[in-house]
């Protein structure tokens, strides 16, 4: 829309709060915005000169404008959020998260089962989550199993089947894990009470459950049912142990949401937490690509609403780093000190970590790829390297040393085309004297896959040895000793020229320059270099510091360690007075040290 075309529309724009919608030539909504003053806000797009490409692109695509007047800015915010979710305009910030996070489902059935699932079916069942930490889900389910006996079978426990006596109690009943509602040993009312307890646990409300269990335990003890009282006592202890592991701050901080944001010119990272009774029951971080130079407030507000809805938050208080305009029912807190401030700082740390991780992935050119694109890339890698399986699990090794000293090695792991840092490993060379890259490679490959076999872990589909034929042959010796020949593919990558060597082949494979396959291999190689160099620098630094002190006659490893703990550096040890040294290591050693440095 040109300025001339806009000048025709401008007089109809009111000076009132509301939302505005921009349409393109196909009459599709491309942007939805809110404003305290519709006329001022919309006019600003056309009157100011923007040096931001996306803003210019948006304005050039606008062919029609619609607006809706509302009573307040808060109403505008709610309507804007609703329309963005409905239309998902391409220039709005929309939380897109295609990852299938697990939920805990309470099935819509008689005597509901409760289990973990990644598929949400519209059958009336209740889904709690999503949980970004799978370990947390299993921890919760284990807690439920230890404290509340529920059925795990898939029998159709409708009243008619139970009345007809179609079922018989199973082993779970005799183990005390189920009260056998299938044979009417447990009533529907009692079972429903247990399901409600599970809901309370999943919402982090353990206080009331523990209180009720204590009351029940006292009743059992009063009736001399000591064995039953002991069982309840164990349940209370299990709940209290779980609660103590989960509590972050004061338990009086109950039912609040925390949201923080960090951003740069192109991206923003948002962290969201739900706190119930001092316990973090949900935490999730997302990265957002900026569309129109949005401020931190313009980023945080819509994403906050989307995450609150995603996690079904009922909190009435929101803790954030700055004041925002938001619906009246919610209380906004910007803490200056205390436990709420600590929680906000924790949220900010998570957001900052997410941002750093995003930058690192951008450096590796990996974060922009979808799962589908990564899968296609791996399929191409399979074809180009003549592999029999798609290499969805790749490991790469590299040696590192400095002027013949401090030999170390590193290994990185890529799964589904992206770094899998949990399986990254670094190695101190143990069995090789001096610098011998071939023997070092043989050692670390043997150590890695001996452990993989011992722990029953899966082997990678592709192993890349950085260094060419010599290192490749050394690695194959270990692969052969472990009986792994034919069970995985091992290739060598010649340094600098990026030729790929196969075992036994005299000619190398040269992939097309700048091909997607070669770029992926180079990214993996660069990542193992980065990881190895970082570890090597750390090792080298520690080694030089330690040797500088330990080479003084009469000063051993423990004395050197005590000095560094106190003075923090060799330079400070060197500049310390004899009296200061004497307080740490005694008079005789203090004199030895001073004499050494005075030389």
C-alpha cells in the first residue's frame, strides 16, 4: 500500500484502543496488531522511514486494512492473541513448536488408567503437560506408583462386566500395586478419590496429600493397625523426599508463573516457569525469530499467553522483569529482592542459556533445519557415502596436543543430524608415551566402544576418524579387537583437503565442493575440533600451572595445590611475602619458594 492509497484510509481510523488487521493482495491476513490509539499506531507504519527490511516488506504487501474498536488495551491484547492463534499471520510472532513432548493422560473411562503418551486423542481424556523433561515424567509416574495404587491393565471395567464377574484379580493386586476394582474389591468412589490425588500430585500440590496421609496413619495407629500405618508412613516419606528434591524456594510462593526474555537484533529467547507450593512443575524455553523489530515487551506478552494456554496455567500472579500491560485479573510482579527475585534470576539464566545455545547452533548451521530437512540430508549422506543404513547416529574422533605435550582426544556425537551433547566425550591419553597420534587414536576408539559394549548402548551407524589413513587404520585395529567389524561403518577424513578414506581403498572419495553432504561432515569435524581444543586448553593451562610450582625442589603436588587454592595464580605466589607463604606451607618451604623465584 502506497502513502497515497493509505491517505484515503487514514481519516476513517479512530483515536481509540483496538486491533488492526493487514491483508495482502490475496486477501489473506498477514499481520494483526493492538494499539492504545489505532490511528497513531497504524499511521506510524506509513509515515516513519524504517531501515528494517521486514517492516518495509510488510508495508509493501498491505493492500487492505481492517480494525476493531474495543473498550480497553487489555481487551485489545486478548483479541489480538485470539486472532493470531486463529490466523497465524506470517509477520506476527507465533510460538511454533513441532516437537512432540510427552503428556500424562488420565483416560476417559471407568476406573481411569494414567500413563505417559505423546499422542493426544480427542476422546474426552484429560492430558496434563506437556513435559519437556522426560525424566521428570517418569519420576512423577514412579511417585504415583509408590503412593497411590491404580490399575495398569487395559480391561474394559464397565459396571456390567464387573457385575458379571468376567475378571479375576491379577499379580498387581497381590503385590499391593492395585486394589482390584475389576472384581469389585474397590469402589468407584474410592478410585476417583485416588485419581484426584494423582491430579494434585501432577499439579505440585503435595501438602494436602501428605496432611491427609498423616491423619489416616494416626487413625490406623489408634486402631492398632500398625502394619497399615507403617505402609502409609512409607508413602509419606516418599512424598516428602520427592518434595524436598523439587522445592526451589519458599513454599509460601504458591501458584505463580514466571516469564523472562533476552534478545538481540534478530532473535529472542523466552523462558516460562510454573511454580506451585515453591516447586517448579513446568519449565520451558523457546527461541523466537523477530519479525518487525519487536521490543522485549512485544515479544514477551503474546508468547506468555500462548505458553499459559499450552500448559493450562491457572496462576493469578505473573513474575516478570519489567512492567507490562496485561488483563486485569492477573497480578504482575516485578520483584526487586527476595525469593521471587531469585526465581526470576533463575528464569533469566535459562533464557540466556537458550540464547547462547541458539547462537551455537546457528554457527553450526543446524538450528534452521527442520526434522524433515535433517532426515533428507542424512538420506543424501547415506547415498553419497554408499552406506547400507541411514546414519542417524554419527560419532567423530580427533586427537590434540601442544608442542609434544598434554596429549588429549575428543569425540562428538550427532543424532538425527544435530549435536547430541549428552554423548560428547573427552579423553586423557593413558597408555601412550609421548606423542603418537596413531596409537592415541587406537586407544580412545577402543576405550569408547569397549564401554559402549559393556553398557549395552547402541553403536553409531557411522564413525568418522579425523586424520586420514594412518588414524583410520589405527582405529580399525581397535574395532577389530572388539569384534565390531561389519557392525558399523568407519571412515577417515583427511585433514584440510576433506577427502574421505574407506578401509582398504587406495583411492579416496572426493565429494562435490559445497555439497550438503560435505558441509555436514565439515560441521561435524569442526565441532569435534572445537570441543577438543576447549578441553586441550583447559588441560594445558592446568598442566603449565602445576609444573611451574612442582618443578621447585622440595615442593610436591599437594603443596602446589594448597598454594594455588589460596593465592589463585602462580604470579600471586611469586609476589607473596615469605610470611604470607609461611602461613600456608610453613617456614622451610616458604624460604625454598622465595629463593626459587628470587633467582
